[in-house]
C-alpha cells in the first residue's frame, strides 16, 4: 500500500498525527469494494442486469454498458443502437475507460458468443493486466 506521508504532511487532520492519518487512509483503501466491469453483447442486457444485481448484493461495485429498454431501438433491422445513432466508436472507447477503473472484467459470453466489441474489450483488459473472468467456459 502506498505511503501517503508526503501528501498528508502538509494537511491538517484535526490533531491527528501524520502516522495516524496515513494509517486511516490505508485502512480505508483496503476496505474499498472490488470494482468489476461487465462486458458482453448488448443482446445480453437482461442477463447483464441480473449479473449486476447479483454482484451488487455481494458488495461489488459494478460498471457495465448502458442498458436501454427494448422499445428504444429504432428501425426494423437489428443494427446496434450505437451504429444507428453514429456513436458506437465513442461508446466502445468509453467502455475501455470503465475497464481502466475496474479491478477485473467479467464477460457475459452467453452460449459462447463474443462479438467484435467485446473481443476488443477483452483484448484491452488483457493488455492492461486486468483479470478476465468468463461466465461460461471457453
């Protein structure tokens, strides 16, 4: 754990010694819940919401893709809403920033499906040293 002495030595902590303030900061950091980033196809949004709830009940901070109601999708084709609105690249890049924030990545690979965006996220997580866990065996 980091030593915050240099940072806190110039701060006032209501009469706490630098050593005690450093101890309290380190204890707080150690108690931070695990952060998990969910990755997977938006076709699995219902499953993602269930997994998000399960992990949250276990005390995990969960970040995931943006869940939209089924009636939000426009057009007769099954094109991804990000493609329809011209923002898929932005949304995909933002999801990688969520991966930067997390401690591990959990992939919802229902029936073995991993799309291109999810594959890119897995590759990014691996490249940045994040553990990747799969819902179903590969």
